């Protein structure tokens, strides 16, 4: 059953529909938030806020956008509020990739590639990392624009700028 | 970042997706979701109840309205007031029996000598009446009596003519009462002109004697 159908059913009082949706997205949402705020407790809090917003809006949910876009948009707003108060901390991704690079010791090339990616990511501002992560989550440019409340051209620019920065960082290393 | 680098990053990060909420947070979110679902179901049951009540009230209400309207309609037919005959003949407009018996009217006004103002004369029993005397001696007929003599199609026509006759005849009667015979005759001519369908006689004196003629003839 599609996410939108499940959400509509929940809006009519079907609690089991919410359980299915929650099971589908709880991991993805939590990981996304954790990678951008750098703290488990904070990520849990932000994720909980996002799910509570979904529960409160159950009867008002309109199928004007895909459910996952709507869910990540709610999460994005919580994240932006957090960044405003406490600053951004996207080092989690770097740590994650670094750990993987180390585990890939035996596959040297792979490890080096991951290390390079980590270095590249350090150069990027938080909103660009967020854009990148949303792209990794499988969202298209229009959806990312909807989630981050930016224009599609802005999303395109961010991705292009991210590539430019990463290329420049690589050239500097070389 | 080229496509290959992007895919590499994606693969790496996908492998790292082992993070999750704490179990306590999970339980809390699920519990709140169930509470909300229960609230929604309760609200829907209440709305359905109100909807059912409103429907049954609406149907009962419309039935009551229909019965009331039907009752009023039946009652209005049962208690209908018979049509009143307005301006019925009053004792003052009827002639005494002795005067009704032998009166003839001289209609050849043109043959009268000039200077007499076309005053038709009436021969009744043993005397002649002058025009003024006719107006003085004999009362005007009632509008209803006049209307009865006319060939009218509907009661609406009859009613309209009775209305226009009654006010004019009241004026004429008042003028005769104070001796203003010429004014009364002029008023009568205006009435004739204004009511072509009334089929009124040529002169006021003839009108005065109309009630003495058999019904159906003016």
C-alpha cells in the first residue's frame, strides 16, 4: 500500500496504518537527522518532534505532495530551528565515512576514495550537505526544493557549487 | 563531485544506516499515534450520530410542515365566507310598489322644443314628471342591481364595474340631494364615458328609471 494511502487511512482513525508508515521511515529519518546534527539525543528529539507533527496533522493531511517529501520537510524545519539555536554540526558524516574508510583498509582504493569524499564534504556548508544527503536519500531536485523550501534552481546551484568546491579541494590536495 | 563519486558516497552512507530511535522513544510515538487514532474515531462516531439525528429531525420536521399546511388548506375551504353582496339594495334605493306599476319614459329627446334642455318627460299614472323631478322623486339604482342587468362574462368584471359605479353614483346622489341637477347630469356623462362596458343609458333620468324596467334590459 502506498505511503499516501496509509496516511489517509490513519487520518480516518486506523492506528495500524501509522505503524506501517513509522516502520518504513523511522530509520531513514533518524539517520538523516543524526548526520546533520551530530548527536544521538538531539537526533531522537528532532525525530520525535517530526513524528508528533505527523500525528497532529493526521486529519488535515492532503495528498498534494508525497508522504516522504512531507515528512522530510517537517524534519528539515526542526533541523533549521536547531541550527539557528546551536549551530550546525555535520561532522557525523565525516566520522562515519572515515570509519568505513578504515574498515576498507584491505581494499585500499576504496578506502582512499572514501577518505577523499570525507575531505570534500568538510568544505561544504551545512545546507549543501543537507542537499547532498537528501539526494542520497533518493529525492529529486523538485522534491529537495520542496523539502528545503528553496527554488529548484537554488537546489541545482547548491549541487553544482558542492561539486565545484569538492573539485577545488581535490586540486588543492593534489 | 562526479556521478561515480556520488554513487560511492551513497553506497558508503547506505552501509552506515544502522541508526535508530531508542526503544522508549518508539513506544512513546506509537502510543501517541494510537491515542490520536482513538480520538479521530470518537469524533467520527459523534459526527455520524449528529448526522443521523439531523436527518431524522429534518424528515420529521418536513412531515409536520406538510401536515400543518394540508390542515390549514382543508380548514380554509371548510370555513370559506360566502361572497358578500356589497352594495345590496337598501330601502332608500327601492321604489314603492305604486310607482313601479305604470311609468313610461319619453325617449324622443330630439323632438322636444328648444330651450327645454332636453328634459325627457315621464308620464306616470296621472301626471308628467320633469327631468329634475325625476331625479328628485326617484332614487338611483344600486350598482349591484345595475351590474346584474349587464351581460358580463365573469364575476371579476362584475366586481370591477360595481366598484366604479358605486363611487360615481354616490357623488351623483349627493349632488341631487343638494339640488345640483346639472352637475349631477354632467357627472353621469363622465361616468358613461369612463365606463364603456357598463352599457349605461343615455341620460341620468333614464338610469333613475332603470330599476323600474324588467331585468336584463337597460
